[in-house]
């Protein structure tokens, strides 16, 4: 019989992803300190519907069941984050034995189940005590974070080799500091710019600290990529699906007429602010010069910082959800941009308002191949939110999510065939969880969580993913 060529290599990582604050709960148990997100959630009006991560989906107590579900889904990789406030409650100094023990047991259990842990050191939540000292706006944070990173790798490094330092620094700089939607919600563009630089520096210092622990570690910064496309057509809705991206460093006030040329230029700028600013410096040792020239608020870059930042990651960790349609805005003669939700094109949209656009993933992967030749790539998040309903017979028929996953995974196969050094794919998310400031309304999971009983049920998409992995990894042709 003719041998059918497998598209996905045998060592391809098939995973699912989560983050600590979104799933763990146990916000003040066993010595955990208050985090910035605990403080935010406990402040009335900050999270839609008054949602909090106090219990979240109780993963802290149900982790055994969750690892069992992962095993059932046949995933071979799991991306999760460590709650800094759980493991090092004061943000510096001594570690909390009970926090250490929680992650210790989780890692052991994953390995026993044949699931490789991919660990993120900071997925937005930091100890409140550090936020009180300015959080990422304070330059000292770069040292606190790298000390923490070194300690964690000493603890778990015999069992974990894939480390991600910071998740989506753009969302932290913009959403948490430049805008008002996430803690501490400063709404201060200068603070956003300073945080942006400190996050890049903190990543680089942490990468150094991790590599100092041993050669075997692979380290990356996690970036969300939104490919840009210009849009000049009519706009119906004013709300944009990118709340965390708004409050932009250069947000333009007041709009003047724009041309298609403007729109193209704006898309270029958007790509610069959203993608290139975070991707390029570790390779080039510079922030993109065109964006620097366009920015109104500049971070304080001290001599030597860029030499530290110029340190290639071992892999590119990419979160991909959708593209960004960009409209030009002009204010006081200066061209700027904003993301636009356009709903009349016949494409589908998630409940986040995000357009389903797998071609954007294809373009992104091909671009990474060209611009970061050879650097391995992991898609560390990709997924679809919807208001899933559980049927009377207990199933969740989320065909729209099956369709989303299938189309994006097809793109992965296509990219591999074109020589992209793609090493793995992680669905966001393993199970429905707290979607930050938007609360409990956005279900991203391939496992359904009943928020009253906390019971878990594998959705149709989870079953589809399981079967897909089985066929992609089977020895038979
Ligand atoms: C982010 C995070 C995830 C989100 C997911 C859906 O992008 O904010 O990485 O924690 O839940 O991306 O928005």
C-alpha cells in the first residue's frame, strides 16, 4: 500500500491552554497573597456582571479531574501559568511551600499522563504588593520578575523545559496601564509606554536568568499577532472588539476625512504598534524606528537596555485569534489608526466580536518564516468564544467551534507543508473560564463548565479535537 505522508510530525505538540487567574480560584487559600486581579475583581464595577476569580472554575481543587480530562482528550501538551502571588506571596524573597506543592503535583501528574507542561511565568496577574509599588511602570519590576523566574526554574526545571516569560505584553501595557479596563487601570499613556519597555526588558532579563539555570531550557515571550488590513468601507458599529487594545498610545482625537492611501498607511502603523513593536526588538535590539518616530509618549530607555533586550528567544510563541481591520483617523493633521469591527462581509464572528479569519493565521505563519527564518513557532493560543448552551441530553453541540478549530488547524498543516517550522498548537482554552474584565459571558473552552456546579462536560469540539489528534498521531496510514 502506498504510504500516505503525515502532515504533522510525530513530535508535534497538540495542546490546550489556560491561565492561573482565569481557572484556579482559591484566591486567598494556603498562603496565597492578593493579586492585582483579585483587587480589581473586588472593586465594584470593574468586571462585567461582578465576576471574580475567587473560585473561578476551582482548578486549584479540581486539578486531578482536569488532568484526567486532558488525558481523555489525548493532548500531549498543556500550557498553564503560575500565579506569582501563590508561589511567592510577597513578590520577592521566600516561596510559599503550599503554592510550590500545588504546581509540583500538577507537573508530576501531567508528566505521568504523557502531557508536557509549557509554563507561563506571568499571565497578567502579579502580587498586589508589587502593583502597589507601581507594577510594570516601576523599572525595579524587571529585576523582581527575573529573580522570580530564576527561582521557579530552579524549582521545576528538572521536569519543565519550555518556559514562557510574559503573556501578551501589549495587553498589559495598554489594557492595564495606558487604558482603564484592567488593573490598575491607570489610563495614563506615558505609564503605558514605560510599562511596554519594562516588560520587554523584564522578559530579556528573565530569559537570561532561565538560561543561566541550564542549556536545555527553551524560552519565549508570548505575543498576540493581529495581522492588519486596511478598511475604508462603511462602519456600522462604534464599539470595537478590542477593548484591551484601545486607549492606544497614540489615540487620535477628533476625526478628519481619510483616503484609501491613508488607510493603507494606518494599517502599516497598526502592524507596527501591535505586532512589530513586540516581535522585533529581541532580534534587532531596536524598537521599530518608524513607530518610535510616530509615538507621542516614549519610554525612558537607559543605555545598555537594548543590548539586554537583544536576545533571541528559542521559539516564537504566538496567540492568534483574528485579523485587525484598520481605519485611518487623522487628528490635528497627524495620521493614526483604530481597529474596526465590520460585520457585513458574510464572515462569522465570535461572541467577542472577533471575525473568523483563518487566512490571517496563514499569512502570519508565512511572514514569521520569512522574517524570523528558522525560529521554531508554537501557536500558544487559538480559539473561539460563544454563548454555548448545554442541551437537554447534556451535550454541547458547538459546531461553530469545531469549524473554527478545523479551519485553523488546516492552515497549520498547509504552513508546515510550506516549510514553516511549526512545532505545536494550543487551543484556547481547555475549559470555559473567566474572560478577564468581560466576566463569565465568553465561553472559549473545548470543555464546558457549569458555573453553578462546576461540573465539566467535554463539548463536541473537544471530542472532535481528540479524534483529530488521534488520527494525526496514529502510526497507521
Ligand atoms: C488574552 C489571554 C487569554 C484570553 C484569550 C481570549 O488574550 O487575554 O492570553 O487569557 O483569555 O486570549 O481573549
